[in-house]
C-alpha cells in the first residue's frame, strides 16, 4: 500500500482486511471515501462532501 498508495483497488481490499480484523468503522470510512471520490452516480456526487465529512463520524451520536 505504501508503494502504490494511489492504486484505489488496494484501498478497497484494505477496507476488507480492516473489517476482518474487527475495525468496522475504519473499514466503512475507507469505503465511503472511495465511493465519494470515485462515483459517477450523480445523486451520490451531490452528497459527496457530506459523505466525506461524516465518513469518520459514523459512531457519533448527536443529542
């Protein structure tokens, strides 16, 4: 991953590794960031900045 840090498929596989290691939040964060940065789906693109903002805040609960 260090040598090919821009190769996106490695990031997706890394998210799967994190999931298998019980790092579900980090795995989800990685996948959400990849989705937000690479999608061609227009409705998802409309929410890209929000998806990226909340990607590392999934476990936070606002009162």
